[in-house]
């Protein structure tokens, strides 16, 4: 049953005269163009430097490949890039607060020989140094804020409010070359065509290695997470991605810099939708995003109180300290209360908007006229008091 006293779907998704909440979450055309331009400059710089430098620097290599005798046997390195994370999932949001930043993840893939011990012939530290040293002059020339080494990537701090993260992956050279050739031969550049080629030449997961700042390699295939997100969209429809954006917007409005990760939220939403679907026999149509936000919010505190597991790695996404957990669950409970109050307890459209804004901020449009309030008949049913039957008369008795 999707009938509620108030229907605020249009505020979340669907207004035409003014931007809905979903539209307010968009990063904007100028910001997107600037990010894509910065990404292209970074890619072009790294491609050129990789082709001319990596195969010539002994310190980048290990396992016998770091000798001068092996230098001529090393192939020129042609790196490839693949955007991942929220940009790839289409869940990127504009920050809710000035201190927050847009995060663009652009994975750099380095095709290389693998050693007998299963590690790449290139060193993780060497590749970190290569990316850092290559991009520092570019950042200076572009007037960006700088470059820094993070635990699992090199971060290019662009302008205030945006950064570009470059995780570094090594992949088997021969397999990667086949995939690149097929992509080059493809006559269509559609997303579906590229996905079909990438799926056909899928790199073995155990051979996709992520470089870490401490010089170690770990198995990490970002394509597995992309596949997981794609399956959620196939299961629930596009509303799943909208819900992820709505709840990320709530998180960013609620905390300046919190511990609740985007992936943890996406997994929690999945768990909540499974529970709701099982109880309701499926999801409503495309015209009640507000109702689904409420139903997810009802289940969110319990989901976050329990363990939320990474869907592709053996790890916990919410292993927080007790104080952090209490704070996150308390805010999730507050969201639940506001959503129930707005949609099920309030017959005043202006109050609906105010209560939604209390949880999601000013990006919820102030449009009481777009809120539908149930008619008198539905209103009476929703607010009907349960019938009271007289208590049964109990006759005293004894036993024995």
C-alpha cells in the first residue's frame, strides 16, 4: 500500500517549473565540464610520461626486471584509464556544505608482466612516485591546489570543492592488450558496446592489483563493485540510484565530514529494499520516490545498528566506534521520525515541506503547492481510531 496522507514525490523528483531535490543535487554543467577537462589533462600527461619513462627507470621494477640487462626487454607502457565510483554509478552529488568536495575517481591501469610470486613486475611504490612526480608540475601549471599521496590513490587537489583521485592498478599485459584492441576495433562507442567488449575480455579478478602507498599490492577489482551496482539497478530500476543520491544528500546535510560512507549507504538501502519488497510484494511505480524514502528510512536505523558487509570484499563497512555508531543511528532515527511525520501525520502541505527540509536541507524546494494531501475519505481512513471492544467478563475459578 502506497497511500499516505501526503504525497511529496514531486519535491524529490518531477518538478518542472523549479528544480526538484534530485535536480538540486546535480553538480551542474560548468562543474562537470571543468572536471572532465581536468581529467583529460591528467590522463594525457600520465599517458605521455608512462610511454617515455616507466620502462626506462630501474627503480620502478622488481624481481629481476630492475636490472640494466633487462631494460631492453621491458615494453613501453601504455596506460589506460577507467572512471569508477559515484561518477561511474551516476550517483555523484553536489556538496551540501562548503567544506565538502566532489570526488572523481579515475583508475589508471598499467599492463605489465607478473612474477612467479603473483606480484606485478612493477613496484607499487615506484608507480606511486611516478604519478605523484608527473602530476605535481601539471598541478602547479594549472593553478590547482596540489598533489598528495593517499593510502590507496594519488589525489590531485583541483580547485576548492573538487579533487581527482587516481587509484593505480596493474593488470596482465597480454590480456589487457587484447581488450584494448577489441575496443579500438569496435565501430560503435556506445556504453553498451564498450560494456560487452569489457565483459568478453574480463580481466581475472585475482590479477587486478591495487598499489598502496606503503609499497604493497592488494587484489582489488573495481569492476566487481560496478557489477554489483548494475545488478541492483536491474533488480529495482533507476529508483535505486535516485534513492542513493537522496540518502547521500541527507548524509552530507547531516554531517560535515562523517563516517557513513557512500558504499555503506548503498548497501544499507539495498537491505532495506529487500525487506520492504518481501513485505509488500514488490516496489511501487516510478511516481512515489517520497514513499520509498520513508520506507527505507524506517528500516535504516536497524540496518546500520547491525553489521553492513562489503558486497565484494570480506570486510565490514560500519565497524565504527560506539560513539560514532550512536550518533549515526540517532540521526537515522531522526530521519525516520521526520519522514513518517511529513507523509503520515501531517495534513498541512507547508508543514510537509518544513519537515522534509529539516532532514534534507534547503535543496528540498519550498513548494507546498506541489504536495498532494489525501482527500477527506482517505484522510478519515488513515486517522481512524481502532475499534474498541469491551473487555470480556472473567469469572473467577479455583482448581484442586
